[in-house]
C-alpha cells in the first residue's frame, strides 16, 4: 500500500512541476514577444513582424 501511495504522490508532484514549467515558459515567451514587438529598433521589430506572418498570425 505504501508503494501505491508514493506513486500517486510522485505523479501529482510531476504534474505540479510540469504546470510550473509551462507557466514559466509562457511568461518568458510573452515577455520576449512584447519586448521585441514593441522595440524601437527596426530590425528587431521587423524580425518579430515577419515571424508573425510566417506563423499566419494576424497582425494588421
């Protein structure tokens, strides 16, 4: 019975860590998108803009 209980605890722990990792990745990606998207530097802005067109993401 201890094996089953610890197995369930590990699964919920792994799920919790996976959710945390996804949230951190999402926050990082969002920060990068807005930082580069609103950059005053033309090459950075154009790179972000072109990437949006390649991914067929509307931006106009």
